C-alpha cells in the first residue's frame, strides 16, 4: 500500500478556480495547490413548506456564486460533556443547510475518481465543516472529495403521519444526484463514485445500498463503524418524535412542529435525547422501514443480494465502545451484576461471555460488556454481510483499526480512524482524540488504501473468501490477518446461522 503519486498541477497564477453546475457557476479558492469549493447548494433551503418535506432543487443563480466558506449546517447542538472536548462540532448559522463542498486537483476534464463523504454523529450531530474531513490529501492524490450536509434530528429523521420518512436520507440521495449531474465540471468521473461514511454515515450508506431509489448513484461504498439497519414502522420508530412533541405541547405531526421555532425544537430534542449513545441506548433517531424509500430492513435486503454488484469496504475499530464508556466513567461503574443483566437483555449466550472473558484476562465487567456490545452492533453484522456477499460480482473487503490512542486511555475507540483515513493527524481535532504523536506512517497507509479503493476497488488486500482476510491497521505496521478472533464470532447465534446458511 504505497503512497499514491500526486496528481495535481500548479494553479494558474492569480486566477481563482471556476466551475459550472446545472444551477450556475461557482468560484472557489486555491489552497495548498488544491481547488476548493465550499457551501454549494444541492437543494433548496429546508424552511417554510419544505421544512419537513423532501428536498427540492435549488433556485438557479445569475453570474458567479462565491464558494469559499462552509455553508450553513443543519440545526443541532454540540455534543454533551465530556464528548464535546473530544468531538468538536462546529455550527454555521443560516437556512440553506443542504450544501456540499468539493476538493479537486483541478476543475477540468480529467474524469478522476470521486469520494462522497457522509458524516456521522448519531443522526443528531456533525457536519461537513468538521476540520478532520478536509479533503486536501485526497485531491493531492488524484481523487475528488465531496462532503455533504444533511438534515439531522427531528427535522431529518422524525417520524410523522403527514411527512415523508427518512428525510435526511432523501437529502443524501439528492446530494448524490447532484454529484452525478455536476461532478464532471469539477474534474470527477460520475461513473466512478465511492460513497464513504462513518458511524451514522455508514448506517446511512447501508440504507442507500438497499434503497431502490439510490441505485446507480455510486459504484463503490465504504462503511466505517456502522452496520446497515432500520427500525420497522410502529411505536418504537415514532417514540422519540412523540416525546419531543409532548414536551412542546403540540401534536406529533409535521404540520404542528412546523410552527415551532428551531431553537425551541432543539431545546426539546436535546432534553429528550440526553444521556443516550449508540451503545448504551436511550431516545434517539433511527432510519425506518417506510415502505417507499426503504421497502424492507437494509441488512436483510443486503443479505439477500441487494447491491451485489457494488464493491464494498467495511470495518470497525477494535474498541469502539471506549469513546462512550471511558470518558463518562461507565467502564468502572458497570458491575458483574450489570454485565449479567445486559447479557440477558440482549440474549448473549453465557458461553460467549466466557469466551470473551478468557480472551481478555483481567478485563473489568465494563470492558467485557463494551467488547460484547461492539461486536453485537458492528463486527457480527459486518461479518455476516461479508459472508453473504462472498462470490458476488462486487468484491467485499474488511479491515480493523486497532492503534490505541493514549488520550484518556481511549484505546482504539470509535471515530479514531477518521483522521488516519483523511490524513489530517496534524489538525487540533485529531490531536484531541489521538494525541500529538499519532503514527503518520499508519495514516499514510490507511489513506492510500482508501485512494486505491476509490480508483480500482482494490485497497491492497484480498477480497473476502472462506479464509476471512482482514487488514489490521495497527498497532504496528498494517498486516493481513486471517479469521481474527473467530472463536468469539462463532459464539453469536445470528452469526452461526449465517455461517451455516
């Protein structure tokens, strides 16, 4: 996995980069030899009658639109302490949050591979303005990087009887449609698009892979620390929306919430969703099987062969749980009794717990619960999906990120790998999570693998087969491992069923 040679040429002296879109021309800026366009609208501002509706096309503009600053971000609140110190979440005010950014070696006729980045944040947080997502390194290495904003929280994923479901996912499809129609004007190949996301972004991509309406919008996909899934229609899917509406004293309909000011809606949303996490649960937002955009559960659809022709790269970090368990002190607070109750709640076989304990001598009950939760929610479904796709037209490859951060004892926690993929370890956000001495050579290797996957579909290690190859990114140099911790995976009943057909 050698570094990809640079593919950019020096920009014309004194001339800012220009590009044409279907709605008007945009003017960007040269930064470090890369043309950058920020805040380009791919849909109309979701306000007024569009607030809880499907995304609509943006209004065309006359002349040249300046695209030098990040556009407005979706209404949201920062992460609650202590995660706010580890996961900065900048906000940009304004109504037009359905915008995207482009980094390109040159907005010319080159037809380069394209990566579209969909950020994570539990469908409540995040934006394309996070500094870790800077696409300079991708453009430097000959890939056009596009990062997108989409609606979050109740405005993007609240479930109503009088509005389309999964509006944030509809936003992502609108952004991918914009890429297909316009990216050639930025030097990208609309037929060579890789959609890549982490956490909730990866969950979204799992749904896009299963959604008939997203067919043909991308050729390859990367799922980082997120597995496909959606709630069935019913009370559980509506619960968070109903609690927010009850707190505001209005009906749980889009029509009623449309009259609530954004700040008041955010106040109610924050109160209802406080204290939860993707691992510990709590009230939050989820994709839902709505019978239209998502006719069935995405994982079930993919296990049955949906998007079998799409090349897929999937992986997780070794200790995903530590982002939520360690800073909050949950690792120490969980007792043996708490572990036993959680085991029974999630129907984890006792033999499986004994295997995990034997493989982790000295682990606390909290650490054992975290390892079990990481595999239950991520590693097991991703391995099942890889097994189901073995021999499909689209190749499948798996990786695991295991380099441990020294910061606060976070280890190889959730979100740690992002700065390695983007090769942005020098940014303050990366230092906050990974420390000042994170291995640059590991970032170079991981970044080069993503570049190669976007170009050819081969990141540099074998496709999934019966030997179960997994590329381990740290600690130490990247190395190929066959069937890592397979004794633990065999302890999960759903996984055993997938292995036996």
